[in-house]
C-alpha cells in the first residue's frame, strides 16, 4: 500500500513493548500509518514534529501520565482524537480522562474487535472535527463595534479610527499589551467593513508549532510530508471574501514571514507541496503585543513585511491609561456574565468601584474579566463589594483617601488654613525625627519661625519620653 493511500496516522504510546507490537501489527494491517513510542517524553517529541489523527495512549507510563500527554496533544492539535488505555479499571481516572477531552477509554485486556471499533469511531470523530474547524471559527467570530466599550477620550478616538479605516481594504496592524482588546478591535473592523458577510478567521501564530502553522495558513497537498494524508485547504484561502487575523505575528519564523509577504504582495499563496499558486481574496489584520519596530531594527522581523502590514496602525493603550473606561467595561462584562448564567447583572458597590477604578490592571481587560468572574462567584447576593476582589488587587490599589487626602472631607467640615498648617508642620516634623533644621528646610521657613509655630500650635513629639 502506497503511503498516500493510508487511512490515517495513529500514534501508540505504551511502555509495554508487546502491546506496542500487537497494536502496530494489527492497525498497520488495517491500513493505518502507525508509529509507536514508549515514554511520555518520546511521545511529546514526536508530536512536536508530526501531526497525528489519533493517539492511543496508556495512562500509566514513565516520565508523565497519559492525562498530561492528552492535555499536551490537545493544546498542540485541537482536533486530535485521543483514546486512553489502562490496565487499572478505575472509574475516577476514566472520568478525569474524559473530562480532559479524551475521546474514548478502554480497559486492558481488550478484544481486537473492541479496539478496531474504537478507532474507526475516533477517525470519524476526527473527520467531523476537521470539518468543524472552519465552521466553528465562523460562529465564534461574531463581534461588533458595540462590543468595544469606550468612554475615555483615548478610547473614543480609537473607536473613531476603527470606523474610519474599516471600509478600506488595506492591512491593519493592531498593537497593545496583552488583554487590551486587539481581537475585539479586529472583529469590530471586520463587522463594519464591506467584507462583513464573509468569514472572519484567525490564528494565534505563537500557539502553533511551526510546521503546523505553515500548513494551517497556506494549506498542504496530500503526501507533501509524512502525515499529509489528504489535501488540506489553508485558512487564508478559507477566509476568501472575509478578513483574516494573524494574531501574535511577532512570533513567526523568517520562513513564514517570507510566505506572508508573498501572500500580501502577490495576493496568492502556495500550499505546502503545491506547484501552482492559489489566488486569495482576504483582508489581513495583524496583531501583536511585541514591539515590531524594535524587531525590525534588530533584524528579527522583516521590514518589508512590517510596512505591508502596517498600512494602518491602531494602538490600544493599556487600561490604566484610560481609567474612565474601566467601570463602563466592568459593567459590560457583568452583563455578559449575567446573560450566560441567566441571572440579573451584579452591581459593583462603592468600595469595589474604588479599587476597580484605581487598580494597576497589568493584564488589562482580560485580568478585569477574570477578577469579575471570580467576584461574581464569591458574591452571594447581587452586590459585588471590595471583599469579593482578589487580595492582590486590594493591596496594590491606592485608595482614593491616599491619593487625595482631602477628598473625603465634606463641605461643612472644611479645614481652615491654620488647621492645615498645624497638621502639615506636625507631619513634616514627625517624618524627620523632629529634627528642626531639616524640617524648616523642607517647609521653606527659618528655624526661628518654626520654633514660634511649634509653640503657637503646642506641637510635641508624642513618641519621645
Ligand atoms: N473595550 C472593550 N470593551 C469590552 N470588552 C473588551 C474591551 N477590550 C477588551 N475586551 C474583552 O477583554 C478580553 C480580552 O480582549 P482580546 O482577546 O481582544 O485582547 P487581546 O489584546 O487580543 O489579548 P492577548 O494579547 O492576550 O491576545 C475579551 O474577552 C474582550 O471581549
Ligand atoms: Mg488576542
């Protein structure tokens, strides 16, 4: 049987050699391309290089559990189908395996018919998942300009810019720290462009192994590398008539960068293993949280590609630089959570609002989302208060009191200048161990004047004995 006629690729992971051999012989005879390996490490090395349709893995093996392998395989290849085997029939591990996304679970010893049946079902499942790959992305991509909440001046300007550049067909580079909303902006652009009825597809270039990234983007021909069992259409072609988001574009290798440049310049791509180019009709949006300009300067990112992507540039400032947006976005998030849980949106009370508004939000909107998800679970009633927010946030946030000491004094109790002077002199003295010369210097008065004021206000070092 010719390699290209194989039914599909299976990786068998088991430390027992007799089991490897048994499955290898049986499944090869069935027309599958089979590879075997005896350890966790060996399996992850093979997976990093080759894509498999199905993995059959023992749960207990040297160097790491089958469940860990399952998680790893699924993070690398979302549509991979994994069957777990174990000699110890424990309901608990079975449940855990299925919860982590194992497709099926069989106990040793098993009948040949049992494994054959499990595998044919697994392949059917893989085929459906592949078909769904593009379909699912299309559904997930719903998002409109209204999903981008902006109240601050910077936020509103950004939204105006999005509206202005959306109708053109030029590439857009979206930059901003992690979690600032780059994907939201990309979807918003698509949703108000003339391509809005076409697909919006995306790939996170940083999350996919290089060989897979190339075939995901450009597609491949059957037989072009081990594992390429049938032709596969690339996402850039699948996005015809629509928009494609190249997320984390700063992580792409030089080889991919060249191919992307060609796609932009010639409006055509060459699938892996193909001889003829294919025309594409797609608008590219690239997003990155790295400094591409610096990468161009140090030679890690092609300048010609950078200029092609950067026809329009949208920079999303971090949340802490547009604090007016924080509470409106927080309320929007609470509404989304409420819609999902079919409850009324929770309300942020004053104590929580102060912290939320002033927190550093290093992880930007995504961190805010996580904090609110958690607070919603912690809050028993309908109100979110300061205690429901993570401790780290509470201690990192200067309170309004600390930022503006006078903020909380109400109108009828406004202090006089004398009271303020007394308090201020006392404060400077106590901060300087009551060293009068030093305090006078800071206060900008003579030492003799300071002595007079100390007497006038009857100031004493209360800690001295
Ligand atoms: N202005 C906004 N209004 C409402 N929701 C927002 C806004 N900005 C971001 N979000 C929400 O915050 C989350 C993170 O946004 P997104 O995934 O677009 O960020 P990102 O910049 O792509 O992050 P990363 O760099 O981690 O990929 C999303 O759930 C998104 O819906
Ligand atoms: Mg993103």
